[in-house]
């Protein structure tokens, strides 16, 4: 008769051709499955974060986690685009409200409606300090014209306020000739 090998004495299933249950092997498989899921989830999260940081200008401000001059300007311009003069007026400082009464502001918005329906293109920061900053904003109006708007923003009473606004039509580089 055949002498069983020492291995088959301890693992009789090997002689019968049956799969051998190895608890260490199953634990490794489960661990590798979990690691693969963790790796895929981590790569997805990393890719999403990089995309957000590249595509969105100041993402924390966009999510409402940070309040700042740009957020005030974005909200002001959004109200103007919707035709909500009163909501846009609420972002003005008390000093600026004294210079421009609400009825005059509403009349100006109604008269120049196409000019104020805008899409933001770019912010350009000007040197400022902690209590006052100046931002140049390039916009495209519904009528296709480009504008540069200079906002002077002040920090008072725990928030940012628009203290001055100057609209100007952006120069058209195609109108100038070189000699």
C-alpha cells in the first residue's frame, strides 16, 4: 500500500483533490479587497479635490465657508443680473448709500438693464489692506460689451461692504493700430 506523505496526513483533503481552506489566505484576500476599495476611493477623492481647486476660483468662498470681498461682489453682480436693484443696493456701505439714494439707483438699473446683465470673467486684485481693498472685475454684458468695474470694498461691522463702484468700458484691442 502507498505510504501517505507527511503532508497528506495533516491535509487529507489534498489527496482527495478538494480545495483546502486556509484561513490566512482568506484573511489576505479580504484585506486586499478592502485596500483596493480604499485606493479607488482615495484616488476618486483626490481627483475631485484637484479638479475643484483648478476649476473653481476660491472654492471655500464659493461654498460659503469664507466671507470676503469677492463673495460680496459676486452676490452684488448676481442681484444686478437678475434685475434685483434693491438686493444689489443692500451690499453698499452706509456712506455710499448716502451718496446714491435707492430710487436713483433703481432708475439707473432699469434704464441700463442690458449693461447690468453680466457674466463675470475675471478678478484682478489691487493692493489694499485689512480694512479696505480694491478689486477690478472684468465682465461681459448681455449686449456683448466688455466692462471693467472697479469695486472699493471696506470691512466694517464684521462684514465687507461695497464703498465705491466705477464702471468703464474695457478697451477693445482690435480698435488700436500699431505704427
